[in-house]
């Protein structure tokens, strides 16, 4: 009798602690976007970058010398970055920002472009070619 009571208490405890895995709460998957940290444009002023994501993503930059193709996607993919030739004597740097649809996930990709090797570079509009 004592064994039966102990077994019943043990079974009751298991049932109380076990819980039902089929609760009515939906499983929420946290959205993510992962991109390379830095890419360098090649001699043709192009580069590719991998995007690892489990959501829709959008890529943008605040510089006008880089084009992003495609500028949006869903889940994993690749983007191509095309830069206009760098006619300056300084390395250029830009940031491409990746965001999800809800703007709750944000990742950054730094894009580097080598300086011009051409000694007779043409200054861009607004640049002062003379030393101050």
C-alpha cells in the first residue's frame, strides 16, 4: 500500500511538472541579417557580398558613388556593389546598411575603394585642387 501511494504521488508530480508542449502560444522566430563586415571594390570597381537572413531585407547607402544590386531580397542571397571610379588621391569608404522590413534588425557592411593611381586625376565638383 505504501508503494502504491508513493507511485501515485510520483506520477502526480510528473504530470504537474511535465507541461504540454502544444501550448497555444505561437513560436516566434527572431529575425536576423548577417553580412560581411568589410569588402573592397576590385580593379573593375565591383565586389559581391553574401547576405544570410531569415527575413526580407533592404540595403541602402548614403553615398552616391555606389550602386547596390539587388537593393532588397528575402532570406539568403548575394548583392553586387558597383562603384564609380575613384578619381581622388584618397581611399574612399562607405557604409551599406541592411534592415529588415520592421526596422528592428540592422547590420552594416563597410565598402572600401582604393585611391586613384592616375597622377593626373580630375577633381570632383567642389574639390579644391590647389593646396591651401
